[in-house]
């Protein structure tokens, strides 16, 4: 988990959802990415005192999510790496169910789950219902991200072998990694809702949406260039290019008027992660 100026209420709920997992044998690496609010650091230190499974890393300067995740990945001792963003929530059986699945399915290198989309008051706005089967995932990954980053567990040695997260990408770094991973390995999503993904006005998706879309274009160009995506992906690349060209004011208008549509929420979430 990387933390940067996360609202305290959200942060506490997120941390406690991990500490209360039915699966107990883990180390919890939290990177404070130079939060400007010192109260956050005090809260993190208090949690570390209460639970010795927490390993706390304090960045001296803000490195961004991608570099902070790679920093934690390098020192992690576990066979598996579980991700969670600092304002999201894991249901209590999440880790137990994912580890049990991965122990039985040695061919699966990456495992996500379904998820609830929640607002600032924990109210459910919609649902993340991704493709679940490995064969389908390989076919659909070039259409858009099929994994909710905050829900995944992956095999550390596989991701390290792929060079970890590409630090050229400040946003959508997970999507780039999944494309590379699926070229050589298998992945799946559990057909169970095990996480709550929070959408709020402080989310990266609302603050830096244009930069995210530019990043997404770069990810597609890179992976097309290196043959990580099939030729037919060019058809969907045009959709990404068109979406990037739409003015932000028009997007915000559509979001306000169509946001109650479950399918449109899923599309927004696909862009975010």
C-alpha cells in the first residue's frame, strides 16, 4: 500500500480491512510517499506499534505510486504480493480466498476479483464485473484493463522477472504490467466481490484524468511496438485515441448525465485502473 495525503477516515478503514483478514500470515508493507500531512505519519506509526506485521517505509520525497510500489516490491519477502490502495477496502476473506486459489492453480500468475464501487460515504454506486477465465482475459486485455488494481494478488517472482512496474508510467502502470504478464503467463479473476473501490473527488481519476489518458496511449504504443498486443488491437487503439481527443468539459457533462448507468461506471473504472 502506498499512501499520499489520503483522508484519514478512508486510510484507517483501508488499513483495518487488511489487519482484520481471516488469512493472518502476511507482512503489510505501507509506503508513506512523503505525505504533507504529518498526522498521517503519526497514524501509520501508531498502527505499526499495534501490529508487528506492518513494515513502514517513509519516503523522504514524493516518488509517485509506481516507484513507491517498486520500492516495496523489492523488499517484500512473500511468495505472493497483494495490492490495495489506501482509500479502498478489502472484505475479510479476500486474502484467504485468493491465496487458496493460487496455491491450487500454480499456472495462474495474477489473480483479481470482482468489486463494489463505493462513494465517500461507503454507499455502493455500481459493480466491477470483469472477465474471469484465463482464455477470455488473454483475448480481452487489449480492449481495456480487466483487473482492478486494488484487488490483485500476483506471484512476486513472475513480476520481478518482467521488470516490475514500468516507472515511465505514473498512471495506469498496472495495465502495462498486466499486458506484459499475459503475453507469457496465465491470469484469472475470482467471480466473487471481495473489494470495495472508492470513487471520490480526491481520486486520481478525477484530478489527473487527461494525464491518465495520455499515459494509456503511451502504454498502447509501447506494447504494440514490442509485440505484446495482437494486430487486431489497433482497432481498439483508435477508440482510445478518440476518447483522448474529446474535450474534458464534454466528458464531465456526459459523466454527470450518464453516471447512473452501470455500464458507464464500469467504463470509467476501466480507464482509471
